[in-house]
C-alpha cells in the first residue's frame, strides 16, 4: 500500500517523540505534542461529531498550529479535509463550500461564518473550537 504523510508523521512520532516538529511564535511543539493533540482532536471529532470515514470536512482555520493537528486528526479518522482559505468571503466562499461537498465546517472562534451556513440549499453545521 502507498505510504501517506500520516504514516510518515506517525513513524517520526514513534522514533523521535521529543524532537521539535513545529515552531510557532514563541512555542515549540514536538512530535509527541502534535501526536497527542491530534489524537485528542480525533476522539472529539469521532465521539461528539460522529464523523465517519469518507465524510468530507471543510476546515476554515487561520495559519496556526491547530491547523496541523486538525488535519492529522481528520486523516486518522479517514475523513478528507477540504481546506478553505480563511481570507475568502461571500460568493467565493460559497463556491468553495459547494465544490468541497462537505457536511461540516470546522472554524476557529476568530473566523466569521454565519451560523448554519446555507450553500446550494444545504445547511452546514459550524463547529467553533478554541
């Protein structure tokens, strides 16, 4: 079977858990930190959102560490991630959502999305996390 980026990440997390993976502003996240956070996010998404493998999730997050473990969590659940540019609004955002065919949008508290976004007659749930 093909090797995925998730496979590569998990292998590094097993072999080098204390190695730095990501530096953001004044914080450094190790492979172990990111593995732990992505596992926690995957459990939350599975239990509380009832995500199923193959369910596409639109992600509307700024460029910050949360984006990394959200992506890894969705990959662990087998959920394709539709990456939305958090600078896009209006018709361009509606087009991106329609093209993604997602059933859920994950957004940070700082991103503006109206509750219950409707695109093409479909209403999306919007989850805002810390």
